[in-house]
C-alpha cells in the first residue's frame, strides 16, 4: 500500500496553479455532472474532498442549492475560503469517513479525484449514504486501475504509471464499496477534457508537482523526468492542445 499524501506538508503549495481547470474543461464537467444528477433543481451538493475549491463554485452555480466543500487539510481549505465564492457555497473541515452534515442533507455527492485518498472506504460509504437524500446520486470522477491507460506525461517519468495503478481502485472495488450501503452503479461515462493549451503549459503545471503521483516517485526519477520533459518542450513548445479522458461513475 502506498503512503497517504499529506496535503498540509507540501502538496498545497502549488496545487491551485498546477491543477487550475481551463474554462472549457469546467464547462465540460458541469455538463457531464448535470447529466447524471437528479433532474430537479435546486440541488444541495456535497463536494467531498474539495481541496482548494476548484470545483465548489462551479457546483454552486450549476445546481443552485447549498454546496458544501468538505476538506480535511487545513492549508488546502484555507485557500478555498480565501478565494471569492458564491453565497451558497461553504467550506467545512471534515473527511469522507466523518462528514459534518445532517442525515439526508445532500441531493448530490461529488467526489472529484478524491476517492483514492480515502483510507477507510467502508466507513466513507456509510457516511455518504447517511447524508444522501432519498433519490440522491453519488458521482465519482476517478481513474480506475483496471481501465487505466498510460497518460501522455507518464512517458517522461519512470514509475508514474505503475504508481497510479497502485493508487487508484478498480471499478469492482468501488462498486462493492457502494453496494454494501445499498447504492448501485447506474452509469460509467468517459469524459474528454482539455488539460493544457500547449506542451509548455503542461510542463509548467507538472513542475508544481501538484499531482499526488509525484509523492510516490523517487526523486532521481522526478529530476530525470523533468529533464526529458524540458527537452520535449524545446523541440515543440507550442505542441498541443493536450487532451485526456476521465471516468465518471454514477451511483444511486
């Protein structure tokens, strides 16, 4: 098992810049999430593992109800709180295994690239089920190790693909997790989004080390990877745009 990533230690430093979502991608994900959410509006939404709040304001705008961003790492949450956000968005200290909300408070629970950080999935499933209103939905945006293909930046960093195979659960593991609390898989969508405008832009983002995969790589491999990446950028700085696919699983 890989060690847990403590975002208070280092990851919070470059996260907001390194993981900023282009407006095109924000629109694509808003549409993808809305397609799988309950049809009624407004919806109260839990952004579980909200980090620096890159998704929370968009969820507030898209669904119109109260949105809670729940994040365990103080230094990540502080950045979200400091940024302008809608009046119907609030940030709370908590974690998937201990959600600070009432029974049935949420029509929609969104886990956007946060499930793989959850230590106790069984406890998290129980908590998610507790706060989910009747007829609610759970949307899990993740990578799944049984469906994972090497992404473009893995080619430069030895061990990156192997680390992510260990980081991310399989689809079956996630299905079992939610089946235990009476939630079944309703859909699995592949969402294509724009990661960066150019290769140079992607390199700048990667150098923030805001992708938690870097926490599981040898420092020598990271340094060698950035040298190879710099060489690729020198050859084709304007190469791009860079696109990638993300899985979105729906439970209800």
